[in-house]
C-alpha cells in the first residue's frame, strides 16, 4: 500500500517536472540511470571498491549528452517521420538505428574515454578498435527496444523508457570494459 502511494506520488512529481522542465528532467533522469548502470556493473564485475569517479563520469555523460540528445532526437523524429506517415514504424526505426544510434555510440566511446583522462589519440584509437563491434551489438540489443519505444511509447516518456533499458546496457558495457581492462593488466 505504501509502495503504491509512493510510486503514485513519484510519477505525479515526474510528470510535473516533465511538463515544466522537460529537458532538465530528461537530462537528470539520464544522469541517474547512467550512474546506476555503472554502479550495478561494478557490483556484477565484483570490483573490490565502488569507483564513484566512474559513476560521476557516466552521470555527467547522461546529464550533458544522452539526456539532451535523446530529448531533441525524439522531438525531431516525430516531425521528420510523423507516426501517421505511410510505413512510419519502419522509417522511424531506420532513422534511429542508422543516425541516432551510431552518433550516440561514437560520442559515448570517445567522451567517456576522454573523461577518464585519456588523450585524443588514445581515445580515437580505442573508438576505431571498438566501434564496429559495439555498433553491431547495439543494433542487436536496442533495435527491438527502440521499435517499441519510438512507435508505442508517448514522446514524453521515450527517454525514460530508454533510460530504464540503458541501466542494463550500461551494466553490460561496464562489465565488458572492466573485463578487458583486467586482461590488459
């Protein structure tokens, strides 16, 4: 009973924030879910200590990059391919998968490495090594999610839906990154 009341209050508050400050709300939600995904990824990979700096990097990326980009992308998507257009479901998915996904992945790989203090050259080499494999995995994992998201979820909740799934995606990525780092030591 108490949980239902708290959930209802939380949703009401979230909806109010979406109405009054949609960009800030989505940016903050992306920051929180990115940090949560990294935190859970650290736990799964059995890190001896929680790396709060890593969590801050993911939160910063969510706040400054993912949240705002997703907010504007979903608005633009509805304008360039309206939901009522002929073949809209497939067209919208193709726009997402071949424009937004590659761009966001590129930014993720590069900026998160830069936030770790790596040089531009090192980051560029890492992106070059990891990008294609990561993009193929992104297409495998995110294509059904984004099909549902952009065709059935109301625009104001698309970022929230994607952020919920992103928690698990980030857990997977951070676990993979830590495994790779452990092998390189």
